[in-house]
């Protein structure tokens, strides 16, 4: 069994056998994963911005909802959503094109 697993590993590493077909190399999958991680980080960074906005408003005597519906809250929310949508559209496009030959990663 060990020898078969080693042969399988050798075949995979020598590209005799591809895990996702010839048009979907590992590098493309890595790029997709990196984009997913970037999107996740952006989401958490934006959450921190919103929490800071709420805390800033509460120090001024505002209720949390008032901070979110203030001009600053609307601008921050719009900016956050725009950034997320832009990254999500790029990720979606790259996933859609994952199996197309010749598509750059």
C-alpha cells in the first residue's frame, strides 16, 4: 500500500496526473483561495470600522443605530459594501473562468 501511495504522489508531482484537469492547475486554485482569504480579511476589517463608528457615536451620547444612520455611518457602509462587491465580483468571475483554457490566474 505504501508503494502505491508513493507512486501516486510521484505521478501527481510529475504532472502525469492532475487533480483538477489540465485547464485547472493548482496555481489557479491557490489564486482563488488567496482571493477568498482577502475577501474574508476585508470583511473583518470593515466590521472593526463599523464597531469603531458605533463606539465613537456612543461616546458622543448617541445610540448605536443613530451612529449607523448618520452621514458618516452611511458613507462608511456604502464604502464597505462597494469594496466587498468589487472583490466578490472579481472572485466570482475567476471561479467562473477557472476551467477555461488560457484564462490567466
